[in-house]
C-alpha cells in the first residue's frame, strides 16, 4: 500500500471517528422501523443526491410492491457508510473513492467490506472549483490564506477538498476554511464573504449556477493527470461550454463515480427489483435532475474492485447482459 493511500485512509478514519464524536452516535442495535420501510441515505438538500433520492423513492413506491421509501438528509458518503453499518439506512449514495478508502482501512475495512454491497453506478460526481474573480486565485495553490469553503465537516466534499489541497502542499489549516453546505456556500461566494468553494456533484448544480450567474466568479480547471497520479479513483471530465451562466468555454476538471450501495442483508429479491426498476424507469428518474442519466453499460463503474456486487443486483446485471 502506498504512502498516499495510507494517508488517505487515515484521513477518512479520522473523519468517521470525528463524526461519531460530534453526533454522539455509537454502534447500537438496529433502530425499529415500520415493516416495508426503505431508508435512503442521500446528502444535503442543496446537492444532487437528495433530489435524485426523492425520485428514486417515488419510483420504488410505484414499482416495487410493499416498499415504503423514506429519504434521509445526511452529510453525504462518509456519514452514509456509518448509517448503513449501524442499520440506520438500507440504501445509500456515495462517491466510489470514499467507499474504497473505507473498505481498505486497516482497522475497520474488513467489517465494512463484509457489510456493504454495490447496487449500481449512478452518474459522475464532478468537481466544481468556483472562485471569485477578485480573489486572485487562478489555480488551487493560490487558495493559501484565502477564505475557502471545503464543504460541510465530515462530508465527501470535505474529503475531496483535503485531497485537492494536498496536491499543492496545502492543508485546511493553510486556508481560512468555512464549513457550510452548498446553498450557504453559494451565498457566501456571491456576496464576497468567501473567495472560493469546492462543489462536487452531478451536472448541473444550482449552487454553482448561482455563483456564476452574477458574473463575479469563475469555474477553474483542475489538472486531471496530477490528481489521478495520487488519487486514482478520479478521472478526467469536461464541463461543456454553456453548462453554467457566463461559462463561455469548456472547463476540464475531474470526477469520481457516484454509486448506490446497500447492506449485504438486503433481501436478494428486493435488491433485484430496486435495480431493475431504476433502469426500467430511468426516464422518470432523469426528470428529477439531468445528471441522473443511467447507462447499463456503466452499471459496474466505481463498484468493480471496490465493493462486492449485491447478489440481487448481479442477477439483474446478468439479465441485462452486463455480467456473463
């Protein structure tokens, strides 16, 4: 295991422990839930996970008999892993890199790997580095000493920010960090209360649009080869010109795979029907957000080599020709 991966695992472990301390949560017996309730762990309401999770809930309620979905607002991937482990969620969103770091952690990785299963790839989680034009920031190295929003504490955005800054010899101690969600970050950047923010998510994100709409902020490119050399779960991604207001040209950045996962004890037939209904109802799902564009040929992206595929999902993948 490389020094880079060991450091990443240590950072994630600290984040998960800090989250447990801050929330006062500890491992406990599964919470009692109503029969048929399917708890879907998403993220904050200003991101993409939440509206897509709501669309999934509507789809599953209509297409999967006996299921009563409940959408949970969370801090994102790191918290969602904990919720699944504590039986406080049944299905959850996460970035593939966050899951990889968790399942390869020396202390808890084996337990997490035994508990979680992959259902399907969802869509690319694109890194949007937005900075004010008057901030003097032209690349991530210039964030030193600036008022920077890395996302909420213990969120996937927070971890993405620490990874990005580390490429330039920076930590969150080297910036004037302001920990807040996407909606609050948009207001802070737009009103000149922050110099920049990292906003990961599927195209398109309303918070990013809000920041660029006034013409006072730019979407900066990120060096994909540099990032991938240290953190191989990222991959190149181009934001097409005109995706956001005042974005005249394309912006080359990076993305990670967003995946849907579940606990290993989710019944096989239920997992099969959940995945099957997503692909059969993908047109309805995409109405919730443009990013929610599922492609069966990408179904295993971000899962292979990270999580074991749930047997119910594997059954559907075989029927769809993705698996032999």
